[in-house]
C-alpha cells in the first residue's frame, strides 16, 4: 500500500532533510542509512537521536500541519521512501490500521520522552 504512494529519494552525507521550524509536508521512511535528529538548544544543534533503517520521521507535521520540531540530517548516504501529506491522509482514511500504527509509534516516543525527563 505505502509503496504505491511513496517516491524514493536518495541523499548524500550531510544533506539536511528539513530544519527545525520548517513547514512540514512529507513523511520519510528510512530505507538505508542513518539520520541524526537535532534540536536547537541555546543556538546550537544538539543531537537527540539517530534513526536507522525502517524508522520514520516527519510524521508530526503530517498529522498536525505545524512546523518541524527538530532538524533531520543524513549521516552517510541515505535512501528514503517519501510520502506527501495529501497522500498520507488519503491512505489513513482508506486503511485506518495504518493511522493506528503511527499513533502507537507516537505514543511510544512520548513515553520515552517522559521517562527520560523523570531520570
């Protein structure tokens, strides 16, 4: 299903997929490579997580049409399946299980953030 609406994009080491504060309209699924997620803290980019094959990023902006909450940069060559907002909305309406899958991942990420702040 996803492969019917996704396009494949490849980028070299150091390519920035998006910057914190950009308007988001794409979801990226990592096919190969690593992507570092960075957060601006006191004017400096601080790494917060590295995503690998089969992880996805950019999902928040797809669902709430807000700006990006972090910067995403390729570490080495990377290949992605990229899904546009309109296509994702249509897919989620046609296949609600996909939307629930994203919700589960978002909740898991939120739990991880909350637990990290408690420690």
